[in-house]
C-alpha cells in the first residue's frame, strides 16, 4: 500500500470519505454486518500506509 499510494498525498478526509462510500456500497448491496465488519476494519487499518504519502 505504501508504494502504491506514494506521491498521491491523500488526506485523512479523503480517506474517511472513501470509507464512507465503501460502507454505503456494502449497505446498498445488503452485505451483512458480519461480512462487512472485517472488510471495513481491514480498510481502516491501512490508513497509515495511505494518508499523506
């Protein structure tokens, strides 16, 4: 993730907004909370490897 996002200078707000879009898409397709939670947790865990590089 670090190498992929290096130089993109993604802000924390952009990262949060992407997570919101991801959650909305999962809701739209009625993905269960049981299945949605690990995906969103994994996404959130990538924050330090994506923001501001």
